[in-house]
C-alpha cells in the first residue's frame, strides 16, 4: 500500500474528531499534536491495523510517531508494510 493510501486511512480516523482547519492541513499536522495521550496512540494504531489488515509493530513505528507530519508517518508505515 502506498503512502497516499495510508495517509487517507489516517485522515479517516480523525474525520469528525478534529475541526475543519486541522483536517484541511492534515497531511502537514504533527502526529504528536493530535495524538496527545498514550491511549490515543494505541487507539490510532489499532485502527490502522484493522483498516490496513496488517499488524503494525510499535517498535518499528514508534519513532515515526514523532515525525514532523502525517505525510512522513504515512511514508514510514507504508515502508514498514512493504517489508512485511
């Protein structure tokens, strides 16, 4: 799955949870700005696993959650999925 598809799945998670200003610039938003609590991160990763149909190793994706943007995070998740 390419990074654009992964980004669209990520965007769907936040649809209706974030104001339109945030969603308009979602790709440039910082994951840490929207995933503030550890439970938020867990819920987000579980959602991704369910939607992508693959388990995501938190050890591999953990540092990517500190990426500058969701675009960067989507690229990293896409890379990880392509390896598995």
